[in-house]
């Protein structure tokens, strides 16, 4: 009987690295408010920076008020203590929070920031801090343009995936709609995956990107009505390249921002009791 019992270990005796791996499968709310209350070892593990290498707030972005999202993001990025590798959050409302992220996450590899209100100027200023990024999603960010894209290309030399899809009205408002595509061709030769949905670009721009990015494997140009491609020519010259588009379809609304999931009420998550637990960790 004693031998059988010795084969099992208590949960609180698991190595921190093992616990941290298990906790990656736990929801954000549970990770912040339930796990720390189980026992001292779990509380210590969930406070460790390595437990916050991946931060995904996308599910919560459409539910929280801007100041709530800002507050939570600052807390979690600070908790990661520079170990953050993967960040996904939608709808950043100002430049200051983007600057904060770049100052405190020098080893980011995957950065997804769709629907943000960040500007060209802040991207130009802070991009040198993002030299380790390999995957970048700045889709539906209407305030950035060719200057930001060019800065990203110059400083993010490891970048292999860029998602820069837009809504049709945003693209129509661009003064020089082809400048972003030209900046990509001029500064991002290592790209393997590129998304430029609903950009008002020409066939010439697309061909320029293809000739300047020889490693490109996937190109998404849905909703680019001015692009006319010779499929036979492309298949012969770029046999490994897969192109989606340019289908003339309507831009799909982002359903995440059209309704709020009610699994965890926002008011409960940010109630005084729960928030007190978070800041104590």
C-alpha cells in the first residue's frame, strides 16, 4: 500500500516549470483569481514571470472599457518581467500603452495588435525595440501608414509574417494607398506570409512585392479590385506561392466587436474584491 502511495505526488509538490506548463491551459480569469488561492506553491508559480510569456487578451478586448484594458495590460506585461514572447490584444486606444509594451517586452516574437489606434509616429519611435518580432498583426489600424511600415521593415529583420488587412473605408481614406505596399517590397525581403486584404493597390505593386520577397509562400489580397493577375504566369514563376484573392467580396465584420460574450461579466471581473486579489499577487 505504501509503495502504491509513493508513486503519486501531491499537486503542491509539482515542479514550478511543470505547473507553469499546466497553467497555460487555464483561462485568464481563473489564472488570475482562482489559481493563486489554491496554495502557496501555486500562488508563487503563477507570480513567476515565465508563467506570463504568452498573454492573450483578445477575448476580453471587446468587453472591457479602454482604461480597464490598459490597466490589465500594464499589470500583466509588468508581471512578465521582460520574458513576454507572445502578446495578443485588440483595440489599443493610445500611443502610450504601445510604448509601454515595447519598453517592457524586449524579446517579443509574436505581436498581434489589430483594431488599434496607434500612430505612425509612435511606431517609428519604438520599432527599434521590436527587433526580435517574427510575426506582426497590425490589421485594421487606420492611423498608421507607410512610414510605420517602413520603420518596421528596417528594424524587424526577423519578420516573416505581416498581417495588414484593412476595412474598405479605411483604405479609401489613404492619401497614398500604394505607399505601404511599396514600403513592404523595399524593406521586408524575408517575408513568407503577407496579408493585404482590402488595400487599394495595383497589379504593379503586387508584382513588385513578389519580386522583392523571394521567400514569400502565402499572399492574401482579398478585396483588392485593381489587381489583375495572370495565374498561369505566377504558377510558372512562383511555383511555391499560394495567393488568395483578389476576390471582390465585402469586408467581413469582426464579430468579436459586435457582441460581448457573457461568460464572465466585466463588472464582476473588475469588482473591488477581485481586483484587490490581483494587485496583491
